[in-house]
């Protein structure tokens, strides 16, 4: 399988993650209204709550930037793909735990943690299926790419 699928996956997730930057600058009134529309407890009108929500959005947006950077030069950053996949899998598990501890609704907990876990597993699978294709040849200091396998 071609590493091109890894690149597509990273770009899709990266671009979607960039949308989180909008939430970082979203008016506080909108945050409160969106929480109410989702049927959650009233959004606490406290500076710490808005600080945490905005910073989490910035972090997700930054993750999107990193994924797009990795996708932009997959040959160079390919060794990171396995780490990103593994970290995403672990993150998905801990998301489920934290969401449960926070008493988030079941649909939120399962939706968020399962989608994160699934994304990590899919990236792991894509990286495994692509094998060595598209990786730098460790024997070659010039950074030439190994020829893709014919599958």
C-alpha cells in the first residue's frame, strides 16, 4: 500500500483540527449557547472555564499544524508517524477515562474517545501496510527514498 494514503489521512485530520482555532476566539456567549444546545449542564461563567476551553482549542489547532507539517514532507517525518499513531491510541483511551470521570454524557464519551482511538488505529494500520515504502533509506545519508513496494 502506498504511503500516499498516510499523507491523505494526516491532511484530512490536520485540516479538520485547524477548525479548533476558531473555537479559541469564539465569543463566550456562543460557548454557553452551544453547551445548552448539546443538552449539557450550564457552561460555568468563570474565567478559568473559558481559559481551559480556549487553550484546549489552541492545542487541537496546533496538533493540526503538526499533522500538516508531517504530511508535507512524509519522507522526512515518516518515523514520527508510528509515534503519532501510538500516542493517538493512548490519548483515545485516556480521553474515555477522563470524559467518564468528568461525567460527560455517554454519547460524548464514546464519540470522542472511540473516534480518537479509531483514528490512531487507522493511522497505525496505514503505516504498517505501507511498510518501508516512502521511508528514507538509513544506509543513504543523502536521504533518498526507497522504491515503493508493488501491491
